[in-house]
C-alpha cells in the first residue's frame, strides 16, 4: 500500500459516486504503478488513501476493459494456502496512459479550482 492518508483526511466522506466514476480509472492505474497487484489490494490501497470504499463489482469490469485496451497485463498466480489470484500490472501503454491522464487531471483540477475560486470572489465582490 502507498501509505497512510493525511491526518486531516482521516475522516474522509464517502465521495459522490459520479466523482468516483470520473476518477477511478486514473486512480486504478496509479495504484498499479508501483508494481503488480490484485483487486482486493487495489481496493484497500484506495481506501487507505482516503478515496472511500470501491466495490469489486466496479473495479473488476474496469480492469477487464483496461486489459482489452492493452493498458494492463494479467497474470494468474496460484495461492499457497488458498485459491490463486489474478495480478494486474501496467503495460508500457498503461504507463503512458497514466502519465497522460495525470497531466489531464492536473489541468482539469486546476481549472475547476480556479473557476470555483473566481465564482466565490465574484459573489464576495457583489455583497
């Protein structure tokens, strides 16, 4: 896992589902950047980093689409004490897509914040 969430974020709210749908693809690729992982570990990583709970029924179809698009590779690893697991890893195309999506997200987030701030300032000026 990537690490502990910021203390200020320890009580993160459940994010609106439309927000999570919009960003889950990017977050999933980010979770795979350090190396191969399996679905439950990806879900746990996202939750530990303040992103809330993601259901397997949401994550696994996304991973399947990413596999079909060539963004992730899948490897079945047998379990030592239980059933095996599917491990997902970024392909070179997946790494490129992650970089592209990061840049796009940064620009979008910055413009969104700027717009929200400017709208707030316009309201304060009118008051």
